[in-house]
């Protein structure tokens, strides 16, 4: 499978079974009183929310299949892809600098797990 930026993919259940991330939305909401890591964009002409705080690393091993709707690949336009990548990379740098409360999954430990197990 050729994985492309800006496309949508289903993640295998196996990923979530192996990772077992214990960070919960309710804990963050209770502690910080708001959660505002969000980008809005259009998919099929409909305004959609992209939740940066839910991002996590994944490898090809865990990608089940691409999301197809009406026999078409679901993608984002180039401007939205650039905006999402910019914001996600900015948040990732902040997380790596110690601001782990910006995202719900424990992306540092997930990345360590994936690298340790050398999964593509």
C-alpha cells in the first residue's frame, strides 16, 4: 500500500491493543478546563474538525486500509494539508520539549515503542 500525506486511513485494532495508552480526554479536560488543539477544513464540501491533540505516530504495519467514500480516496486539499502539517509539527516539537499535555496520546512512548520494535 502506498501511504500518502493528506489521505485518510483506518488503523488496525492491533495498534491500540499493543499501545494501551492510558491518557484520557476527561483527565486533560478536568485539569486544563479546555482543549483547543483543532483545525477546521473541508472534506467533500463539508466543514470538518481535525483534532491535533489526538495525533499519534503509526507505522505501515498498523494501517488496515485507506478510507474510500463513493469509490474515491478521501483526501484534503494542499492548503489544508500544509496547515495540518505545520500545526502538527509545531505541537510535536513542543511535546518533545516537555509539553506533553498538548496531546492526549503519549506520543513520545508510542514512538519509542515503534522504534524499539523496528516496525515499518
